[in-house]
């Protein structure tokens, strides 16, 4: 085989040189943006939403990017090890789409551990649109859902977010990614449920403009954890297949400082990070045929480093709700105190799938070939891990030598008890290290 290339008279080569340059994006708190920054962000969201209004499947548009998460593409990762890593390129993809429209735009974060109210930029009913010189609906207030009805919110009381700061501090203590990601996902789920409305269901959450600032803060916490745990390595539990559809590997996105963004602190108090001694082997496994079992705490070494409850073989639910775990309080219900209650071990917050958005059979898991590259079905059983270290340590210190019942109480985002939350799991395990 032979080949001959004829060059144009004014060319030295037919491969044109490319010049690469980049600007580091600084993400700020939504409550500390300047007016020009707010205007740039709103203008960018407005412009990409206009693209979707002209063509719903244009991948430069708001609707297409939001649709990756839930309806109609359903590619998001929840309840699995890739949770934190998958949302890293997702937020960046959204930000880069906005910057194609308005280069000065960036995604602001919402620090719900400190600012326990939806930032005002997402609540203003109108804005002065510089593209039309008209007063128009605020593009950060609501957006269509897959091209149809608009997003809505139904936020709870600010006091219901108080516990999330403690859950975040606990997550930042994790020594490896596989412990950090589920610890972080727990308060993340609670915020989705607290906002309610469209944010309260996986299928519609990403259409709410508030979603991006919520996940921008999740990414900020991920960056803080990496900064504090410089020896942490890439997890073997996450592969490139888990990062579909972004076309990246874990290695390419593991070090956020190579990705072109950083965060400006909102002057919040620093979260304390510490480490503990050597590990101890797992001790006791509890298999439960219902939501109640007994935990023999006498055999547990009180010098343990980490304690977590693992829900084995759990099917992620359709509803968004909180599962409160009580030890030694068999009559616990939705009104049982969780503040200053030694019997309260913690809460697992579930971010529900909502109703099925596919054709008949869409939500019926089927066996897949070992060479099938598609993500697992969203109803495939998973292991859900709840970090109960701090409260469990207090419990065994006060009740040494006792066998205590574990009672689970389900409440909806408004604190009302759910008698039948639709949660199914095969076993409950307590793991001590």
C-alpha cells in the first residue's frame, strides 16, 4: 500500500498546530456572589435553556444536560461507590456548557451546613434580562422538566438541616474513598428530601437549577476530603464503566486540581479532621427478617475506629425518606427525640427513584451478560452503609454488657411516619474496624 498527500501551496503540513490554554474557574458561595456574577450565571442559564426550547435534544441545552441524571437518560449513580466520582464530571460538564454561553459564568455552591435556607438567587421571581432588555421570570427559580411542566420546591423547616453538619464532619474523617462516598451521600440525600418537590426524586432533581449548587457543594466537600487525605488512592471499586456517559477514567478525574476549577471559602469554620489507631476485624453480623433485630454489644472492643451499619441486598426505594436507627428503644416512632438521645444511632436518607418513567417492563431487572457494558439496573440490590461511629461509641460506653434491640423508623421529608415505606433488604450487618 502506498499513499501520497498533496499540500496546498501555502501550507508546510496538513496537520494544523493547536494552541491550548485554560482559565481556572473559581466557584463561590451562592450567598457571596457579586451582582455581576449573579447576572452572568442567570444569563448563562437563560441562554442554554433557550437552546433547549428550540431543540430538546441539543446537547448544548439545559434540558439535555439535566436529562442525563434522571428522566429520560437515567444515568446517575446513587447508592453505589461511584456516587461522588460520577457527579464530579457531571457538574463540570454543566459548568462548561454554561461557559460556552457566557465565559464568565461559574456554578456557585450552596453550603447547606451553614446557610440552612435556599439562597435568594434561586427564589427571586424575576430578573432584568440583558439579552431582551425585559423583566422576565428568573431562570434560576424553575425550569421545564424534560420539556414539559416546570420544576417545583416544597422546602421543610431549617431546623431539619441542622444534623447535616455533623454528618459532613463525620464523612470528612473517612480514611478511604469507599467509606467517604457513602458517608457523604447520606446528608446529600437528606437535602434533596428537604427541598422536596422536583428535587425530591432522582428522575426530576437535575432540572431544578438549585440541584447544581447543591452538587457543587458536594464536590467542594469531596475536594476538601482529598486535600485532607493526600495519601488516599483511587478506588478499585469504581471503573470507567461506572462513569458513563462522560468518557473518562477514574485516573483522569481523581485529582480535581487538574480539572480547571477551585473553590473560594465562604469563611465557614474549618471542619476538624483526625485519625485513629490500628484496625480491628469486623465482629458481629445481624441477619434480620424484618426491620428489628438484637445487637450484642458486649463483644465489641470500645477502642474501635469506625462503626457502620450495612443494609445488605437493599433495593433502592421509589420514595424519598429518612430511616432513623434506634438502639435500645424498641417503641421508637417518628416523635421519638433524636437530639441528645443516646439511643439514636443515626439516619440513612434515601433519595427515591420516583415512579417509573419508561415503557412496560422498564423497571423489571433482568440478568445481563458479563460483557454487557451498561450500568446496573437501578433496582439491582446494593449495599448501603451508614456510619454510626460517634453515637455507637457513646452507646456502648453507657450500656456495656447489654444486648439491645435495633429499631428502624421511616419518616417522610416533613417528619411524618411512613408505616410502609417500600424498603426491602436482606440483612443488617454491624461492622466494627
